[in-house]
């Protein structure tokens, strides 16, 4: 006979030993899970809530300067593939569509631009007739109020010099007569500035650098259904809906609303372009702190 004690001992001897993962494998698994969750959070944030955008040109002066960084709200106009990072085609058409308001500052994918992001102001909505006469904006045959205010005076910065060099312009202030000595050393740009007030009452500042330039007199544009007429606030330095991209390189023509990425929300950082990665103190001296927190 086999005793109960022997049976108990045999059972204990054949029980499988618990499997324990090596500590290093467990840590890497947890780290990988954290990175996956972080990537998913960033993707959702940038696709559906806000995304960053930086200003590379002077087309939206005086509100936006080269070196400004802002957040763009994704929800106001709905979502399409253009709302997604890298324009991923995961949304058919446009869902939760919202109509922009005249005067909104919007980021969008420019037609015929290979997916490049642009930023302009909404001037014409579907059904509007837009025309420029002698530098005066007309909406549906009515001249928009335009009044002269104090000149815009800004110091010449490194990123302005870099942008002028890319444009093959030897003058960072566009024309030599617009550059003058600054009181604290260096030079500054002085630009004629105006306040424009739309029929709905919304006002904003624009620059009109000279009279009689190409965009000061245009044909009458009828904004089609589902399209927008967009313009830069720096009227003489903006290739916008006043020109077709076929006729003028860099222009945008009429912009379909489905190309909208989002609405400009708030400025979160600004640099004059003089910082150097190997000189940490310049990260602070180059910052234009007074521009941080400005809304639209």
C-alpha cells in the first residue's frame, strides 16, 4: 500500500514551477507600453484638439512675425484628412464641418502646394464678391473701412535677414527707404500700418507698403460654394487668393473649405532667430517674451 504521506509527496514533486519573467524584459515591456500610449496621446492631441505652427514669412504682419509659434485649434471647422498629421487619409470627406467667420485667421493646405501649410485671414465666404480698388478692399460692392494708424516699427532680426536672403532681397525691410537706425543700436523697419474693419464689426491691423502695386487693383472674384477667399494682412507681401497658383508662383487662389487645418488660437513662443544651440544663454536672449500669450 502507498501511504497518504507518499501520495502527497508525489503530487508536490510533479507541480509545475511558476514562470517568472526576467526583470529586464518586464521593464522593457512597460517602457514600450508607455511609449505607445504617449504616441497615441500625441496623435489624438495633434489630430483633433491643437497642433503647433510656426511663421516662416512676413505675409501676416503686423499680427504675426517671422519666428512666432502658435497653437492651431482643430475643432472649429471639423475634420478631414487635412486635419491629420501628414494628411493621413483616414477620414472620408469632412466630418463635423463648421463654417469659418469672416476675419478668422486660419491654417490650411494650399492647393497645388504638395501639402504645405499656409496661414491667412478669411476675407470672403461662399457667395461673396471680393475686389480690390486702389488698395481698398470691397466686399459685395461695399468698401471696407480702412484708417491710418501709427507705423509699425520693428527691429531688424536675424530671421528677417535669413528670410530676405531666401527671397534674394538684399534689404530685410523690403525696401532700403523703410530701414532706419534704432535708438538702442542696430536698425529697424518702419511700415505704414492701417486698421481694417469688416462689415460685421471685427477689426484688425494690416500693412499697405506702397500704392499702385499689383494686388491693389483686381477683378471681382465670386467665391464659390464650399470655397474661401483668403488674404494676408501684409497686403503687398502676400501671394494669396488674389492670384491663381498657375499665374503666380506661391499664390493660393480660392481655397476649398475641406483644406482647412484649423483656426489660429494663441501665440505660445517667439524668437528673433539669434539663438545658437551651443550657446544656451542665447535661447533666452532671442526670446520675444512680450509676444507670448497673444490671442486672435
